[in-house]
């Protein structure tokens, strides 16, 4: 704890100096699973990149004391030997505990346990004036819930206590075929009502073809099932495995296919290939997409490497990368909208319990849809793939249509991705009154707001295209195939792991 205390004291001191001059700042974590462009400055950032430790696993109370930059794979590796597991483990191993709390994070266990932040007992947070405080279900409760999904705009989280649940060695995975979009919600509700299911998500390969995947924790796999891994370079990508089960009709509605997956392989089953986004890299580089090439290029197909390449190449300005969620009764309408306007498949489906397990847990300050009611469940859609737009204006417009449709259906959007709301639209969706009250109470009014952090400034983008010839030429140059993609790959091979921090700041950090 001594090293932790020293680091927190340093962060507190830096924040005090920024607060005196009302200087806004950004937080440098060392990595990101956001697809928004990094906006870190060379002069006003708070470095939390060394807070990477699981300080304690308490087996009696089933909790873990975790610093914010502990990634999911390290967290699972620390808790599993004690027979414990976080209730919600995000599917990419590089997603951090602090990122899961301060962002909006959920996974296939969220139909039972809600969002990741619903399973946090308390956080240590350094307020913008440098005060080190604790927010829990007993004290500063408004801050505990308000800082969740607020992207660090109410202070710097430096420690979290995470509730744990009993772990098992395997997950018995069942693949339920879907032959109509209208069948998605009835099957999800049926599987939700079965208390033996611990995990639940789905993949749609077309409007009327997909699979809902349920999972049950077990220590004793059935002898009739195969032990199937997904993390080794010789293993299949998970979505390909699921698609083959459908294609070869290995399972039916009445008798679905079942296999047994080691717990870690299940939790991070989507890491290789980043769900299925990795296949677009093969297409971009005109490379055959088969078992041999996936094996040879496996290093580049893990999400930590893919995010690095994505940020350096700027490809997030070409692909639609959006996570959104709508109430169950809007599912069929939203599927029809995506079919007509995007035509992107596969789609990821993930049912989300909004409140989690605690009766006093709100939907979350920024997760609350203020004027559209408070449904108990939302269905998350992962919409990731090549944009049907032919130019930048069309790309912006198609993303805005997606945002407007989600809002019209009473849904919400994950803010890790490119965001095109106007400020008025944004605060008509999210609870600005309560958020601003928290900013006043905890001295954060001089900091960028959530909207400031996630917005795409459309007017500035248009001005730059019209007036800044340098920006226009750079955009034109990087639009020439395959320059941006090659640059992204070379940046991974030759570049620093601290790719989000401007070079001058990296030099200053190391001195």
C-alpha cells in the first residue's frame, strides 16, 4: 500500500496545483479501449498509468481491492486462484477496472448482474481540488453513482473495492439457433427465466439468422461435450465457431449444440479478432481469410494490438463502431432499421439488467434515459463494420441517424465511440441537472464535461475541411490505400506502448 499511497499523494498534489489556476486536465491511463481519437495534451495530464495492482483479495468477504488500471485478464488471474470471480468481466482482456467503472461496460453476465459499475462497493477518488475521499453505498453515495459513466469528469479514481462471486473451472455453453428476428426477445426471456444460466448473449448473422448463447458455470463438464478453447492461436475465433455450428446444423431449436469452455477462454472468447472486426483487416490488405492466415497473423488479431493499430491508422473514421441499446419492445424495429440503413453483419446482442443486484442502485446518472421511462432491461447491439457511406459527410450522417433512432426508441449509446450529438441533443438524453449539481458540489465545474470529452465537433470538422489545406492534404494522403493501414501496423511493430501520449510528454515522463 505504500507505493499506492505515494502515487495518490502525487496525483492529489498535481490536482491541487491545477485547481488553484482552474486548469482543466485529462487523465492518462496508458491504454484505451475507446475508439475516439486521443486528446491528451503535453502539459495538463494526470498520470495514473502506474496504478496497475490488485492489492488484496479478501476471500472471507469475497471482495478485491483493485487499482484502476488493472486489466481484466490480470484481475481474473488474481481472483481465480481463490475460487472467486468478478460478476461482470468485460470481453476484452485489456479493458481496465477503472475504465469499466468510469465508462459504460457490460457483458454476457449483465442480464443477471447489470453493468460493471453496479458491482463496485466503493471507490477512492481524488476530487479536482486534490481532496482524497471515498464514495460508497454508505457515504458520498451520489458521487459513487455519479462518477460511474462520467469518464473521469468528477475526479480521478485511484482505488476500487469490487464484489466477487464463486468461480468455476468451466462454462457449459449452449448455442440456441434463431431463425427470425422476432424470436430474439422471447428466447432471451426464456433463458433469463432459467436460474441456472449465468451468461447470455447472441450473434445475428443476418436479419433472420442467428444464435443466442447461454452459459452455465460448472466444475464438472458433461462427458458428452467437447472441451473447446478460444484463446490459443490454433483455436477458432468464437464467432466463426458459432457460425459453423449453425451452418453445419449441429444443433436445433429442440436440441441445441453444447460444448464446454475453460472459464478464462469463455470470458475472453471475443479477444481474438475483436469479435469479428479483425476480418476486415484481412480484406483491407487483400489477404486470404482462413485458418492458416489467422494462425500466422494471430499476434496482430488480439484486441490490445488492434486498438493500438486503430488509433495510429485513423481507421475509426472509416468504420462504423457503435454500441447501442434499446428496450426489448424496440428490438424488431431496430433490427429492421439496421437492415435498411446499414446492412452490417454480424451484430452482437447482449441483454442488460439496468439496476444490477442492489435495490438501491440507480440506472446510473449518465445511463438514465430521463424522458423515455426506465425499462428493467435493454438489449445491447454491437454495430461494427465498414460504413456504407461514400464520404465524410455521409459517414457523419449515417452515425447521426443511428443516434437519433436509438433515442427515439428510448435507448442509449455507449460513449466510448465516435459521438455526433449536438450539445442540446446530448443533454436532452442525459441528466444535465443532476450532473451539474454534482460538478458544483465536488468542485469539478472547471473541468471538461462528459459532452466536451466525447463530442465530435461537426462545425470544426467542416471548417477544417474548407479552410485548412494542410488537414485536407493529410486526409487525402491517408485515404490512399493502403497507407493508413500499413502505418498502423508499423506503429504496432516499431512504436512505443505509450501510443496515446504525445511524444514530448512521453520524454518528460521518462526523465
